[in-house]
C-alpha cells in the first residue's frame, strides 16, 4: 500500500519508466518493420527489372 509521499513518487516513477520502455520498444519494432518492408520492396522491384533485361523470350 501507499503509506507516504515517497511511496507515491516511487510508483509514479516506476509507471513512467515502464511507459518509456514500452514506447521505445514500439519505436524500435516500427523502425525494424519499415526497414524489412523497404528491403522486400527493393528485392521485388530488382527481381522484375532483372527479368525484363533477359533474352529468354527472343
């Protein structure tokens, strides 16, 4: 239980730290996901560009 002001401040600080860690985790996950999507798009478009240059159908 919260018995005095120090316990209340400790609880607020703990909630703040957990919230900051959660936001940081979401940010890192989002950046990683965006990088992975960009890489997949680059590989897809490079694959189609390579196939257009080949002489398989001539």
